[in-house]
């Protein structure tokens, strides 16, 4: 069986190309909007993609099934409960799809979403007949957003959290009925917002997860509901918009960004490194470096779904990369990238030595822009907590007449936060080099926050 895994490093999403090389046919599961890597690999292997399958309607990234249908005439399959508004072949539990001697069996596994399915893939001898029990040993299970390596999917993105958790519990226990040596290939690895605590390992086995995945050891539905339905993790940005895009009519490819002059009424998204932004940027620009981790997710939190966006990049290649990543999270139409940016504004970073002096003198307001669980584990006394992703919509005054310093774990989110505040007219400066960990390593004082019952 031909089998290839593709992982989007920016979003932590996985796609799969699998099939029969001798027959020259392959299936593609959960394609991302950037379909070029799949087409190139299929051409390299000498196979023809004959069908696209979706485990579910994705909420964190735009799918590429529309491009594959429009540009290459490929049929698309998804479970009938997805209520897809595009032409598709509806799948039901137990249905099988073939590519040569390879069979994919649909296992309806609701929980993350009502339509969610896993796909069990194996080779059938001679290419005839259905996928029998003897073929299950050593087969591949594409688990989508149900079972992850070391964790499980979120139950709160499509239905009420407790309802989703109850469905997910039953679905996971259905998967645990499979043999231990069935290989597990998840729809996400670490870095995705569709689950928490997942490993960066790209695969596992049913046996390994049975032994090492703590959430699979939870004995009762009620315990599982209590364990999984109270997640404090943020929802994927633009979630409703992305679901609508993935459920709606097929989406064509977006054109690459073109050079433009300054465009009135637009938001400038500066995708250069934070140090370059600090040295000089367009007034009012927001800074989310495309070279950093999870660029698409971070940009999605900062940008508003329908605003007009112009990029400020260090090169044409950097602008095109940023545009591709933005398309993946639902920003399909950009105004272009600045051909001659007037970078007349600067932003002075703060070193930890200076921060210590400023705090001692009471001259600044320090804003911790990490997530709540990170802050609870240790924060600088007197700091104010506002996650970077909420700052642009934050209604209360910031600074109270003082300058503001932003801080996070390493400097990346602090830089984004400072750019958001500066664009709003606040005198804000980020701690770019180091952060809370470095503060603690130097002997700086932090305190933990303990919630009732913890």
C-alpha cells in the first residue's frame, strides 16, 4: 500500500495520500487548501488521485477539496451528516472506497463533530471483496479529529461540550476494539487548537495509545465528560467562517498577492521579523512574523474576518508565503503587498534589566499576554493579564497614562501584542529577548495562582 503523510507545520494539520502504486490509483484524505504538494507527490509516484475524502468539516483550516474538484474534476466524499452544500458522494458507517487493491472503510465516530468519521485502510488480496477481519492486522487508521497521539480531540467546537464528550467517549471506545497493531495516523499533531496535550509524534498504534493515553483509561462516560468538556483552550480563530467556507460551495484558488501602493482604509499586516518591525514600520501596522510558529493561527486571532489586508513583507517570496498561510485560515482575498512601504515609525524593545528598573520605579504597566494556564504557573507580581489574541478587541483602558510593556514566554507574542497596542495609539514596548522563563532564570520574582479546588 502506497502511504504518504503530509503535515502542515504552521497549523499542525495532517493529510494523507494512499493507494495502489501498481494500479496507479490513490485517495487523498483531508487535503489542505494548498494542494500543490499532493499533486507533485502523486506525479512523482506515478499515481492518479481518484477521490478526495474528508473526515469532517474542518473548523481550523480551509480545505482543498474545492480546488481539487474545480481544477482536477475529482469527486469528494464526506459523511451525510455534514450537510455539505457542494456536490459530494455521501458516506455512511461501513461504506468502503477503493483505489486498486486498497480499501478505506468509513467508521462513523461522532464527538468532535456529528459527521466525523475515521478511515480504516488496508490492502485486500487480489483487489476483490470487502475489507475483512484478517486484513485488519497492521492496517492504518486515519483518526482525523478523534484520537490523537497522546490525547483526544476537543468536543466543544460543533455542539455543546458535554454532548460532544459523550459522543467522543463512545467513538473512542469503538476504536479501542481494533487490534493493538493497527497503526494510528491522526488529523493533527502538536500545535493545533483542535485538541490539547497532543504529541508531536506523527503516528502511533492502538496498543500504544491504549497503554499510554491517559484519556483512554477514563472508565466512565461521566468521568470522561468532566475531564474533557471543561477545556479552557481558545477556539480556532475564524471558526464559524472557516466551517462555512468548508461546508459551502467549492472554493477556487486565490491569486498570489500583487505589489500595490498604500491603500486607504486597509490594515497593514507586517509579516517581517519582530526586530525588523521594531526598527521601522508603517504607522498603524500590526506585526505577526510569518517566520514564527503558528503564523496563520496568530494572524487569525489578530485580524478581523472581513477587513481589507495589505502585507508588508521583506521580499516577494515572504509575501507569497504569508498569503498562502492566510488563505489556509480563511483570509482568501488580500489587497496585495506594499511595493514601497513608508516605514517611518519605530518601536523600542525592552531588555529584562530595563524592565526591572521600570517596575521598581513604577513607571510602566506590565501586561502578560500569555494564556491563562501559562500565567497561573508563574507571573510577575503586579502584572496585568490580557492574552495577546484579545488585545485588539479589549475595551478597557490600557496603560492608565503610563507606557506599557508586553511580555510572554519567549518574546513572540509580546511583539504581536505591542504592535496591536501601538496601532491603537498606546505607547507600548515588547520584551523581545527572553520572557518569563528568562526572568525566573535570572532570579526574578514570580508567583503562582492557585484556583479553588486545585
